[in-house]
């Protein structure tokens, strides 16, 4: 049952990304081009996505997930070094290739070999991340 | 006209993305973050619910293929032919999203809608970094 609803969420996510223009790397770079000819389309994508999601969080407040367990706890509002450095790296890669993790997986089937090269490289980066995090933590005991 | 249609599709697609996140949260009780779902399989931290992760990814990858086959519509992806940019970009996205514990879906859609401080800060940072990268690599250097 969990797998079924998980797949259903994945299907909706994939269709939404594809229809919205998030899988078009030109649109993504156009959106990020804040110092140039800015394309606001993805602002509408984000704005529209936030509405059902915000309602879901509100609904979740005094309830439990339909299939049992607990809703994810709110994270400590702590701005750590990995959060800042990681987000800088992620943004740089997003701007360079025009792909972030969701749209990369969604366009594997229609975006050509370039998406696969990006995707395999991304998996490599994800495999390296835990070791890098250990080093980062060793450098800054506070975070 | 073209631009106006883009906005409408942006709203429709965005609404569907939000529904996907709402469903995953309310039914499975989980945050729909693409980098977390993939990364947990890569580094083994998500082994206990690997089935849930794999089903999500199968739907995410499979649904657009079915849409293309049924509709005959070939969506634009305009992926750069610059292999180095794809390799470096992929590595940066992979490392960065795992260090930051989230990407556009987790920190962006799911985090901001919960008014999470970390989600909002991360989104402002990766968007600013993305803006700098586009200005540098596309406008100034012209490599992508």
C-alpha cells in the first residue's frame, strides 16, 4: 500500500514537472538569470505548488498519516555550515546544467543522453557526500 | 502569447507538483524531497524503506515516458551539449543537495510551505548561487 501511494506521488510529481516547464533547462536557466532577461514562469510553478502543500501541512497538524506512523518532525531552525555550503554548491550546479534532482529523473526518458550523464554524475556526488560531511563536521565542531 | 501559455502551464504543473507532495505527506507521512529519496538509496541510509523510494522514482521516471507515448508531444529539454558542464553540474548538485539535506522539492516546495527556516534560507541561497552561475557560465563565459 505504501509503495502504491509512493508510486502515485511519483507519477503526479513527474507529470507536474513535465507540464510546468521544470524539465526544460532553458526555462530553468531563464528563471535563474536574475541579472539578465529574467523568465518568471517558474515563479508560478513554485507559487502553485506551495498552495496544496501548505494546506497539507495545516491538515497534518493534529492528525497522523493515513498509512500510520508520524509526520516528520519540524527541523531545528539552525543554519549550519553544511546547509549553507551545500546550497551554494547545489545552486551553482543547477545554474550550470539547468537540472535539479527531480526534473533530472523525470526527463531521463525523453531528454537524451545528456540527462543520463548528469544523472550518473549526480549519483556519484551523492555517494561522495557522506565522507565530505564528516570532514566538514571535523573542521567546524560547532555545526 | 507564448509567454502567457507558459504561465498557465506553470500554474497547472505547479499545482500537480503540490498535490504530489501533499499526497506523499498525508498518506505516507513523508516529505517529498527528490534528493533525499534518491540519496538515501545511494548512501544506504534509506535501506529500511527502499521499496517506497524505488516506487516513487519509478513513477517519476515512468510517467513522463507514458505521457510522451500517448500524446506524441515531445517536451523541450534543451540539455547542453557541454559534457564537462553536465559532469561538474551533476557532481555539484549531488554533493550539494546531500550536504544541505534538500533540493528544490524538499527545501523549496515542502520546506517553504511549512515556513521552515532552513528551507527558506536554503532556497534563497541556492537561487542566488544559481543566478550567479547562469550569469557567469552563460552570459559571461558562454559555455552553456
